[in-house]
C-alpha cells in the first residue's frame, strides 16, 4: 500500500514537472514571438520612411543616410536574432533609424509626426535648446536645436567615450572617429568639453549642479554638471551605432511607412 502511494506521488510530481516545463516553454515562445513582431513592425516603418523621404538639402540627405544605415543594420540584426535580447537590440536600431528619419522630416519642413519610444542609448542625454558655437584648436564647431546650413548633422542623443551627447544638430559628426568626422587632430573629447563644459567660460552654464545647469539642455541631465558627463557607455556609433547592438528604428509599413508616415497622413 505504501509503495503504491509513493508511486502515485512520484507520478504526480513527474507530471507536474512536465506540465511546468511545457508552460515555461510556451511562455518563452510567446514572449519571443511578441518581441520579434514588435521589432519587425518598427523595422518596416523605418523602411517606409527611407523609401518615401527625399530631399537635396545637406541636413535632409545626411539624416536619410544615417536612417538608411540603421535600416540595413536592423535588417541584419533581425535575420540573426534568436533571443529576446537580440530582437530588442534590433528594435532599438530601428528606433534610432526612425529618429533620423524624423529629423529628416523636420529638415524638410514636414510634420515630424508622433513621438517615438525613448531610445535606451539616449537616456539622460538631454537635448540642445539653443545655438552653440565654440573654437577648438583653430576649428569652429557649432550645435543647435534646429537644422541649418552650418549644422547639417543630426544626433539623437547618446554617449561618446562616457560623456553624454545631447540630441540636436551639429556642424560635424565629431562623435564618430576623428578621421570619419573630418576633425583632423582635434579629439572628440575636446569638442565635447568646449560645447558642453562650463570650464570653457561659456555663458549659460553653472560650475556645478545637475541637469546641465545653465538650462541649455532639456530632459534628464543628472550627473552632467561641470562637464563631466556621467556614465560610461558605448553608444554613438560604437555598440549602439550603425553596426553595433543598438541603433535604428521602427518605421516602414506602419505608422511611419505606408501608413501615417510616408504615403499616409504625413
């Protein structure tokens, strides 16, 4: 009798374990399917924007080039993705591409459309709210909240060698490699110091305090006082850039592709 009870108990435990494993596998499969569909949706929206937007202005062309790079990167990431984390990285890449496409719409004088989900890479970076101009080792660098002849390079916000770079328009993509950005021997860190640090005696910045002190940047400033831009990160065009883990966006056949953006409402 006792043997029979033990056998029944073992059978119940075994059956419960099998049921638990099946339920866990089903939940994981549903989660993977959901995140895959979300990444694909943003990727398709980005594709619609890349195909539908055109312009000859330098700011428009450059923003669309960056959007196209993220579109290609996101497509490659989607093809290789097998895990929830990998699909989320592809989604981030697509979203970054959509941020560039949205910037292109601004440069074209079009309605940028609804706000995008926040980029993980740009968290706490803030945004430029007024024009800036500095001279570093004989070269002039500008930044501002709007595209212009002297500021054709858009950046959605991120970090460069551990320093936060707010979203906005810049005269040169100094957050890329020095050679690629055409800044010669002037290092990106020196440019970041000049543009964002009160150590350069630029009015509008306090010597200490949070949230970019002088109010030139919106959003979450946090530990950006004194020009020492907080956490280390490989965003920009490093881990989260064109060929990295994070990047472009979620446009294409949805709200920003053939739908609300592209051939649709916008």
